[in-house]
């Protein structure tokens, strides 16, 4: 099932599994031994409260990087 699909009421986003950790970024990768999280948002999209909490916990650990990206150009500018 795609992440976003058209429905009779507009756009419907996929639901996360019941026991999934909330706020986890859309894309997670390892670069140079560090975990990098990429949250993909539309131009005016904002982080949810769960995503903000995840960012704060991730950055606080010192071993993770987290970025909000809105286009492939953003990703390339990060060197990823």
C-alpha cells in the first residue's frame, strides 16, 4: 500500500503498525558510522509532536543526525 493514497474524503495517509515507535523518520541510513534520519515533508509540512520528541532524543544522544528534507535537492545538499 502506498504511503499516501487518494480517498473519497481527500488524501489518506498510511497508518503505522500498532506497536511502532512514534516519531521515527521516514528514511534512516548509516553514513560514516552515524545514524542519519530524514523526515520527508511537503513545502509547508511541519513535524508532529512525536517527531519533535524523537528529534530531541536523537540529537541528545550525540550519535544521530536528523534532517527535514523537502526535495531531492535538499538531500543532495546534505551530501547524502
